[in-house]
C-alpha cells in the first residue's frame, strides 16, 4: 500500500544525477559506494571489500554494512520525492547473518510502504554469490 502520489519512471538523466549525488557524499566516496541500480521504490548500491573496511576479526565492519544499508534506503525513498526534498532516518534495525570477507557487497533496498510523510523501507545485502550477509528494516520521514 502506498499513499504517496505515483511517480513516473526513473529516466537515465535522473539515474546519472543520483549517481553524481552519491559521489558528492564524502562518506560514500570514502567507502567506495557505487549506485548500480535505480528505479521507482528501489535502489542498488555496491561496495568492494577492502582491508581498511575490515574490523579486527578481518570481516566487513558492521558500521560499514549499516552505512551501506542506510544510504541505499535513502536513495530508494528519494525516488518517491521531489529532488529538493529532505529525508531523515527514524529508525534502522539490522540483522547481520553472515560475515563478508572478500569481493563485492551488494545492497538492494525497496520501499515497502510510501505514506504521505513516513516511508517503510527494507534492504538486503548479499555477496557476489547471492548469499545473504544482512537484512534490514527502516523508517524514514520527510523533513
């Protein structure tokens, strides 16, 4: 169920703008995020595993996974909003299911429900083999 007004398809120009906006975020650049998919209610962002993203046990740091999830979710929500509108995370619940040690981490986020002001969003992070690393549920608000 979606209460927010329907939105037309995402154009190539909008995808390119979103990818540029992601690269304007210093933390996204630091982590190496890439926007690899964008359509109404859905965003896909990837990162490559690097040594500087590992926690002491050698796996992808949970905070990096959380940042990847939160960012992908924000981009999914923004497909339902005007370009100048602002959003904020209300809550974020993550279940870490498998350690990530090498290769690409791929986060796919989807708007579950778009209200007039509040959005519920889900996300899954998988490795290159499609194995689930983490799953999350979040709520966003228009600011």
